[in-house]
C-alpha cells in the first residue's frame, strides 16, 4: 500500500531528482522512492544515450 505525502524540499534536491528521472527514464516518484530506500542509483541505471560524466546519482 502506498501513502501520499506532500514534502517541501530544496530546489537543488528537486532538480537532482528530476535530472536523475530523465537520465534513467524513470518516473520522479520512482527515483525519490529509490533515494529514500538508501540505495544510490549508479551509472548502470542510466539509459546508454544519457550517460555523461556522472557516476552516481540520488
């Protein structure tokens, strides 16, 4: 079961989540839930066309 939460976060965090969602072709919800789980996304999670110089995301 999922719960809905409204959370105010710094713009920098939001932009990182948004970029990670785009780079990994995942939903913003999925990226935030993954970050909350404590398991960082790595370069292996990124779609090949979106790989740049980053190695770890949220």
